[in-house]
C-alpha cells in the first residue's frame, strides 16, 4: 500500500506501507501508481516526495512474490512514469534503499538520504540483476567502473559513499522527510530535463573493451559457477554501448534467463533459510521466541591458541569486556600481542578505534569469577577440557553460562563435570573465529532454554550466523564431512587422483577441492583424531587387515602420508607438492601418483576410470545421506539448518543452496537411486546405504525442501 497526503501546502507526500521493509509488493506498486497519478493531477501540488513508513525507505521487490503468479503493475513502467513526471519527485531515503527500492529512487529526480541510510543493488546475491532499470541508470549516473563494482558485488554503501559517488544529492543527519520536502520546494518549477537519468549519456571510459574483459575475467573467477554476476556485467556493458531503450531490452532479456533459474531459487531459498535458523527450536520445546537469554556483559576465554585468540577478538569487537586466560606466561604474552594486533588491524579496516582496553589478560583461571559467560577454547582433548570444566564450575559465579569451543566432542559429558549442567552448551567456532560467519550452538539434553538462547544471542551480537544443533559426534558440519572425506579416499584407492577429485568439486563450486583443503588445514589434524579413535595405526599393529577398521572398510591413505611427514602446505608436501614449506600454490606431485600405484598394487586393487560425475555423486550424496540421518535423529529442526551450516562454514556454493536444497533440486528419487547404485557396488560402505528418511520422503512423493519440516513432523508422529 501507499498513503498519500499533502504537506507544506504544495508537496504531495507518498508513504510506502509494507512493514517491516516496505518491499514493493503488488499492493505497494499499485499504491505508488495511484498516488503518483493523484499528485501529478493535483494542480495545488508543485512537487512530490516519496518516503517509506517507519524510517525505512524500501527493501526492494517483495522476494516472497518471486516464484508466484505475480500480479499488479510492473516496476519498469511505474518508474518510467515517475521519471517522466512534469513535477519534481524527491526520494527521502531513511534506513535502506535496496534493489528495486534504489531503482525507484533512481527514477526520482532527486535523492535526499539520512546519514545512517544504506543503499545498494543486492539483486546479484539473490541470483538476479537490477532489472527495473538499475543496470542502465546507475552507470549513466556514476560511471561504468563504480556501477560495475556495486552491481556485481551487491555491496551496500553508506550515505556518505553514495554522496561521494553522486548516487544521492544531499545527506542529512536530522529529519530526512522534512529535508526532502524543503528540497522539493526549492526545486519546484525548475526544468527537469537534466534530472532524468535515462537520458544521460553513459560517462566515457577509456578502453571500454579492456575494462569489461578484465572485469569479466575477475567476476568469472570469483563467481565459481554463479551466473548472475556475469549477467550483471553483460547488462552494464549494454548501458555503456547501447542507447537506453535498447539497454533496457537487454536488461530484460538477461533477467528473464536468471529469474527462472535454479540458481536464483537456491539463492532466494538461502536468504530465507538464513532468517529461518534464527527462529530456532529444540526437541525439548525450547524456542527462540519463548526463551529469554541472560545478559552478557563480561565474557571470558580460556586458552589462547589460534581459536581462543580469534574468539577473544570477536567478543571485544562486539563490545563485550573480555577476560582472556592462558596459564603459560610466555604463551599469554604472545597471545596478548597477537590479539592486540588483530584488534588494531580490524579497527583500521573498519575505520574505528581498536577495542584494546576491552580485553584483560590473566594466567589464573580464577580471574573469570565474575564473567557472565565463559568460552573454553583449550586444545581438542577431552581429558584437558574435563579438567577445565571442573575448575570453571568451582570458580565461576552462580548462573555463569559455560561454553566449550569444540569441533565435535561430547558436550553432555563436559556438562556432567559441572554443578550446573543446564548452563553448559557448545559453541563451535570456525577458524579464523573473528572472520568466519558460522557458529554451531550445541545443546545437550540438559542444556536449559536460557543457556541456548544466551549463546544464540551472543553469536548474533558477534555478527555470526548461529545455528542451534543437537549434541552428537561432529555435530552437523563435521559429522557430514566424515563420509565426504571417506569417499574421496576410497576414490583414490579405486583409481582417481587428488587432481581429479578436486577438479570435480571445484567445478561444482567449492572454493577448494577436498585434497587441497586437507593440505591447507594440515593432514595431521585428522590423523590425530583417527589415532584417538583407534583408527589410525601402523599397518598390521592390531592384526586387522590394513583396509578394514572396526569391521568397516577403511582407507589408511591419509595415515600413510602422515607417517611420511607429509602434513600438507606446512611441510611443503601432502596430496600435492609446494615450492617450500608454507607454500600455497599446489602442483601435481609425481611421488604421490607412484605412491598410489604402489599402494593399489600392494592391496590388489585395479585402478579403473573414474569420471567427474562419479566423484560428485560419491562425495556429495554420501554427505547428503548423512544430512538425512541428522534430520532423522532430530539433531536439527529442519533442512535449512544444515544448508546454512554448509554454505557459511564449509564452502558449499551458495548458488546451489546447500546440500539438502541441492538434493531436492536433483530430485530425491535420483539421489536415492544413485546411492542404491553405489551401495550395491560398495556394500562394505555403510555411508552409501540410503537412510530411511530419504526412502520415506521418496515414498511420500518427494516433497520440496520447504515442506520437509512438516513432513518430518508427520512421519515422526506416525512412529
Ligand atoms: C524487477 C526486479 C527488480 C528488483 C529486484 C529486487 O529488488 S530483489 C530484492 C532486493 N532487495 C534485497 O535483496 C534486500 C533483502 N533484504 C535484506 O537484505 C535485509 O532483510 C534488510 C532489508 C537489510 C533488513 O535486514 P534486517 O537484519 O534488519 O532484517 P531481516 O533481514 O531479518 O528482515 C526482516 C524481515 O523482512 C523480510 N524481508 C527483507 N527484505 C525483503 C524483501 N525484499 N522482500 C520480502 N521480504 C523481505 C525478511 O525476510 C524478514 O522477514 P521475517 O519473516 O521476519 O524473517
């Protein structure tokens, strides 16, 4: 809807009304068309101001309408009508002007923004392009290079940057609507021809071909298979090379291919999934809207290794007072220096003062006595963590929430070491903890709703995308990673090379294949875990066949490389070779290939031809199958939780939505059929055996992913 009123005698004021972000739904578009017509037809009105209700200009097209039968007036003619008006129209931008919201403002003759407003054309993040003239008007207004930067990245800019670029005409720190009305009165009656952006020639840029070639190359590289950024470049190129109307035709054509694409569906799913994970719930009935978090002013971090340092930085940057504890004096001093450096660099990047005084350091665990919440981040060793939890339980004030940063250890067991197990939760950060967006908040059967709510709220404050998950080995992300890695090893045994496996995964859209990733994070990390689990052991040590452990097929390839001291980048050798220890450019290693040949010969394995499709099916469907088991076990509330964890923490390409969304796009029947096929070929690999939830979803007609929660509830109630 849009409301119309007359202010200051001769200014028509149009107010967009569609909370919370005044998205341009059919009703809002109709409202704008009607009110603009009314204002232009009113002889008393000399100028028009468009604003949004509740201090928010407009969040763009209504994303919920995409994929439905869209009705109502179209944006393009609506914006043209505004631009063609014979009375000045001023956009009063408070809060946000994003996507179609900014395109609407670009159709106005003038733009006045509040200093705290943010503007942008983020359509590319939804798999689209700004198709209400944004790709044609913005380059005409601010030039091709700046427009390319904003449109291909979907970056939000501040009002100050918008003023500097020429996107807005005035910035105010006070009443934006009053300033816009004043502005409108000051320009009423003046000629408008020079204010219609569509009539501008695109500012000249030298060597346009070279510019677009360079940008296209960069965009292709960073897009990792996403099509929208490429279409954005093509649309801006049309603005730079074609007359406006032809450019608009090109924009429309490009949008038509994007609008119905699977990638746009995936990215829009991801947008809503990110918001859905904030509405968390647990099987015990705790919920985001009924569980009250405890206030956290003082937080403590125990253990200042790489993870602890990152967590301390993230907490301080979020404005909390932080007590950082490391028992060894020398390590404490090193950590202090490192944390201060990270805070200083972060502050410089963000143009703020470093929060150095927010962090105090101690080598005594008793220093955390007054903390509202403690995050233990010591070495991943259960015995050590147990000791720390017993100490924390003794020294902390009553009510302190105790969190463990672990990538998969039993949170419930740690809780049992304390006097108040209900106050214990896991907070699984991802390295580097002050950079990575993902946080798994792990609740045990005894964790109170308040403890979960406190950790979830703290995650939000730290700028994380927090996902509440149940307590199981590896939680969600690492539990699903296990079958994925296992398949990659098995594929090497069967004839693949690290290069082939990585190529398949990188072409799929992962930033790095599994073997390059293993070289980066260090092969010794997994080796230590496998040793602790009694899996990695010298050949013949337990009298078991080399490729069987605990009754199941096992590949000792990773262990054998570690025994050779090949830990990846840090030692200059791993699945690939590097020019030096710590080198980052992987190249194929002939030693590794002959090692694989020798290994196969020793175990009587005959290498066969493996194609990229098999790599994808074996690795990804095994991972997805585990995702279904996680859903079946009630470790997460819905598929969105898994998808967000994989997109934000594990490099799953966002334009593919996440593993569970991807499975629904491929078709559950197809995933089931291929898992059955691979399990038949490898009956000794339980992870390839389709899980019963997948079978049950297929028998229920393979519902789309947004209906799985509902189907899960029904299936569970039938058990
Ligand atoms: C011809 C095509 C022309 C144009 C195409 C477009 O305009 S595409 C849309 C472009 N706009 C965007 O991409 C903006 C998307 N929204 C956001 O980035 C954020 O929501 C925003 C506006 C910065 C606000 O962030 P905040 O953290 O304050 O709130 P939150 O994200 O939780 O959003 C609140 C609720 O609003 C819903 N919502 C937001 N934007 C839209 C939208 N454009 N359409 C529909 N709904 C939108 C969001 O889902 C939240 O809903 P809830 O039910 O509370 O989860």
